C-alpha cells in the first residue's frame, strides 16, 4: 500500500534491496550491531560486545532467530 504517488523516474531503485539496505545503514550509522553468523554474538561496529538489557522485550531471545545480520540500537549502556 502506498500513501503517496511516487513518480516512476524517482522510484527506479526501490526494488534494489542492496541499495535500500545500504541507505538505511548509512542513515543509522554508527548505532549498528552486527550479529555473528557462527555464534549469534552481537558486537558494535567498534567490536564491543553487546547484549540486550534485562528489561528489554528482546532479553532472552536468540539473536539468530531474528533472521537478520544487523540491528540498530538507541542507547548502549
């Protein structure tokens, strides 16, 4: 569903998932966590270990089940 009509000449890259993901990553940088594919360990882009806070709704969940390799965060404590 679209809320506004986008002219076709401005919508040429909406089907390019790699480009859309790159734009999102650039906009969210540096608040990105990388999830290791082999062990599910979350790390910041500066290689700092990260985990969910016990009060988070994601606490206790397996990061591998999110189906993504990167997450954005708001605050790192």
